[in-house]
C-alpha cells in the first residue's frame, strides 16, 4: 500500500509514475477525493465527541451541585446516537478510500527502464557459454525419451498442465531442493517449509489481491487461497509485528508447492513441465531496513546467480521494464536461462525489491532507535530455484550427442546416477 501522507504531499510523483506505466492517472485524484471526504467526516465526528465531553462536564457539575440534569442527559443521548452514525460513516469512507488506495502500484525505482512489455526488458549481463548441440531436443522430448515425467496420466488424475515426475526426474527435483536449501543456510537464511494455504488478508497484504484474483486458486467456501509462491506465506509470517533495528535483516528460505491458474498460456508450453498449475520452488524472502534494501536486492540476485552458475546453466540477467513490472515491485530483475531445445532464453528466477509496499499492507514495522515508534520496513523476495523450470534447463543444456543427460556436479551427492540414460 502507498503511504497516504506521501500521496497527499506529492500527487504529481504518483501521476508521473502512472504515466511511465501508461496507466490512467485519475485514480490519484479519486483517492485524494475520498481521503478528503474521510478527513472531513473525521473532523465532524471529533467535533461531536468534543461536544459530548462538554455536556459530560456540564452533567458532572449539575450532579455535584445536586441540580437536575434531565435536559443535558437527553442531549448526551442524542449526541451519542450522532457519534455512532458518524463512526459508521467514517469507517465506511475509510474502507472505500483504502480499497482504491490498494490498487495503486508501488513507486518504481529510477533505474527501471521504460518499455511496453517483456520485449523491452534491458539485458544487464549474459553469463555462460551456450552448449554446442547440433540438433538439440526440448525438455518434452527428452523427458519422454528417458521416462522422467508423465503428463498424459496426470491429465487423468488432475487435468491439463499437471505432471508426474518419475525416475531421475523425481530425483532431480529432490536433489535441487536439498542443494538450494544447503546454499540458503550457508548464506544466512532460515530454512522453512510454510503452509501453502493462506488467508485472504495475507493475499491482500502481499499485493496479489485485489488486482491478480484471476491468477489464484480459491478454496470454495473458505477464507483460503492456494499460494502462488512461498513469498506469500513467508510475507504473512511476520504480519502485525514490530522489530528492533538490531534484529534486521531477517532472511527466510521457504520450500513449498506453488499453484497458478496460468490463464492465457498456450502452445507447446502447456504440454511439458515449464508452465503448469502446480510446481515446487525454493523462495528467498528478506525483511530489512529501508537504507539497506537496495544492497539486499543485489545480494538476493547474487545468491540466485550462484545457484544457476553452479548448475552450469547459461543465463542472462534482465532489468524489467515499466510495462512488465507489475504493481508490487519497485524494481525487479529476472534471470533467464538459455534453453537450446527452444532456441531462446526463458525466465526461471524473479528477484524483486518491494520497498515498503507490502510491509504497509501487512503492518510489519521496525524501530530505527530503541523506544521509537515503529515504521514500515522493506520486503524483498527472489526465487532461489523454481524446481520444474530448473529441471527443464538442466535437461536441455546438459543433453549429450549420444542422447544421455549429464547431471550437474553439485547434484551428484543427492543422485543415484551421474548420467541420465546411460546403459
């Protein structure tokens, strides 16, 4: 959520941000109009309370003087009724203002490049040598060839865009999870396995609601949603808490199942394991003081890059442009893996600094000095490894001329074989 005080003082700052996003700016004026109406109602209510206090004092004086106070008591009852109605109107107007305020996107960092969509994202760097494979297969053909997953039988049990991982495919997923968590612990993250069902309040808090409702699976007749990523449950983990500056940063690493509707996806993506309804992911989440959040952003990116490098996957880092950024992040990097079977780079990791946007909605604060009033801290998140997509990248980049697939060295301790498909 946007700081309403900042919005009141700098409406043009937010309008300019919306212009860069190519979104309508009238929402700023609409929020400020509701905010003014709410503050006027607040003033009216406070005036009534002041009037009540005065009548209370008059009643006390009359009773002390042993004089009748019938008229004053009736007046008090009338004022109490007005205050009750004023409270209801004030709360309703505040809810109306905040509902609209929640739809305003986070302020983008100055380094976010302008652009319309993902074609305008700016490449920061390219790392690793693309493998020289004459006729590379994509992960679908490789997976079927080596019996690593089964989407046809998954369709019987669960429908389209689900899969059974099998044999070395299942081993790879477990190996990746163990390896990623081992690295997370070394980097100072607390390993966690969070709930995959989260309440609506948390989904609002992390910024998925109200705008992205069509991306989320809702549990019928329950105040629960299936998490799209461990980011959501990890963000809600410290909801409504305040920390001392000395306790920061707090770094969490969550391994969880993730669920997405993937509305609009089409083509070959729907046949393999790259774009699916359910997958496993290890997610990093940081809570830090504002002055250090941009350094923390770079740290998360560096950790994510280490994982991809260790798996010997060629990749590039891109700075996400204004038209592709979304509402929550102030700035986002994507790591895109080279997929020789598809002949293009595909996103496997996203790394975002959400500044105070989520913290305000989740009411997570810190005290800059002991004894001071708490203020919103900053939250950041990054994929460590999306296990399914990482398997795709491993299969396509480590396929050999004889049809086998080499397992990256860092995963050898967790696997029963070093080469998939070797007779």
